[in-house]
C-alpha cells in the first residue's frame, strides 16, 4: 500500500539535506512515521512546501520525501497543482493523507488529482479559530499597540484574523472534498459534520514524541511555584490571560515564575528585533510592565524535544490557557509525564482531561479561576501526585503508539478496500 502524506512542516531528514535547522514542531508526525516505517506493507512518502525553486526528492531508505516550491499562507497557489501532478505520477499513491487543513496546499492536491482518495486529519480548525482569534482583546488595545512591522506586513491582530477567515474558506472545501476525515474529539466531529454531514469519520488518537513515554514527573525534583506554557506567539494561545492570572498570584507567591516556550515575541534588544516586534508582542510587553512581572516571566524561545522535556520535569504545573484547542499535544505530553495540569475548557479539551480527576478545567476568560487552580497544586503535593498519576494513566492509553499505528493502518486499508 502506497501512502502519500501532505504535511505542514519539513521533516528532519530533508531539512538536513537542504541545510536548514530541524523544526521543533510536528514531533508527533515523526513519531507516527517512525512507527509506520516498521511495516513492510506500507510504502510512505511525505510532501511539504519549502522556500525553493524546484521540486526536490530525497529517500532515507524507508521514506521518500518531496519538497515543493511554495509558501504557507492564506492564498491559494494554482502553480502547486502542476507540482502535485508530477509527484502523483512519480509515486503513484493508493491513498493521500492530508495532515491538517490550515493551509490550502492540500486543496491544490485535491483539485489536481481528483481520482486519488484523500483522507484528512483534523489538527485545529481555522474556520473556528478565526471566530475567537482576538481572544477577547479589546479593539482599542489592538489599535493602540500596532507596530511598524504590523503596518509593513499588513498583519496586525485584526488583519491576521481576516487571514484566518480566508484560510477557513479553503479548509471547508478540503473537508467537503475528502474521502474521509480523521479526528479525535467531539468538537472536531461536530464541526466537520456541520461542514459535510455525509462525511465518513474515523477516530484516531495521536502518537506523541518518543521521549515523553520514557520519563516521569516527580514532585521532589521540581522548582516550586513554577508554571509552563508551550507557546504564546499569538492571541488564541492565551498568554495575556496567563499574565493576568500571574498578577493575581504574585502577592501570595512572590517567587512564582511563568516559563513560556515557543517564539519569543517580546524580543527588542537589537534594531532588527525592534522592527520585527508585533502588535501582540507589544501588548504582552505592556501587560508585563503594567503588572510588574519582569522578574516572574521567562521566555525560553523555541526549544528542542530534549529541552522541553527537561523544563517540564522541573516545572510545578503545566497550563494550557488557549482560547481554542482541538486536542493540545502539549497538554497530552504533560499528562503523559504525569504532571499536574490546568487547561482552559475549550474545543476538544474536555475529551482529554476529566475535571478534578486528571487535572483542572476552567473557563478561558477567567484568570482568577486559573490562578485558583494553580494555587491548589502549589498548596497540595498529594493533589499534584494524585491528578498527575491519573493523567498519566489515561494519556498512556490514549497515545499508545502500537495501538494508534495499528489503527491507522486498518483505516488506510478500509478506505482503499483492502482486507
């Protein structure tokens, strides 16, 4: 069975071949592809866009990789149709698996190769993200914090929201054209059915990064009164609400620290960094100064798998403060380690974590409740251990690599009609 994946990130092997840094994102895809490599009856190819002029093809002995000239944005690029036809003729897939609907290059494949069956994995849903993109930031604050970068790139928060709406139009077409949908939460099922009520839907949980299965969080090894969030580069990730919660907590816990991974949007030490400062970055800077949190917030920048793991194992509480999520892989990894977790009750998160059993859920617009639940962990080691143990147990079942690999192969066989 020949399966072509269409993804939104460059895998480590082709990245190495063209001399670019390996990305810290999409680790779960690496995990799943590694599992599929072990099956001789699966021929796997993986294709994505890159900043180049010609199609590139690489083979690591187990997987074929295609890099296609193109840009990830909200615009439909008709030139991609020609490239997809070339790749289709070269690899001759039985099935194409589009991982994510965030960008329209998957739609370009569907339009170019209409006779090939396509299965679409739902990551987030940009048509739903667009509706909450501002994450309750007042328009006056958005306008007040517009930067030169926002003006030159036409990319302030309001304009970025419009781009998500545009991407959402193509996303709906991808879902309508799909042979089948792969999802994992009640939220993505309901939203996909609202777009196409006749679609075939399969449930498949994700396989996470390998190192998170091998390690265990221990209350005796943590830096007390510390919090970790996996990213905060744009409004829907809820960093501004995490800062408001931190402001509530700092009087009782003056040593409290919030570690923020992902792109550091507050950098402004050099002229280049100042020119690249976004409106949301300026808004976050202003909140940190307003609440006097300079000694309480640490931006870690983009980290490798090993460094994220190390930081999580040293951190007291994991928090997902997003305005919308389908099922956060960062939350899944924290649960897999057995960490105490607090997550905003949005999107599909309710399917990941049971409130007051495996962690705490709270309304994302309520920083006081976020602060309260974090404090519950700070005050009670036994609660941290109990909820962390429960979280690890359910996450280990949900993200079981062997079960998830077997299931995806069964799904592939079902779609192409193999027994």
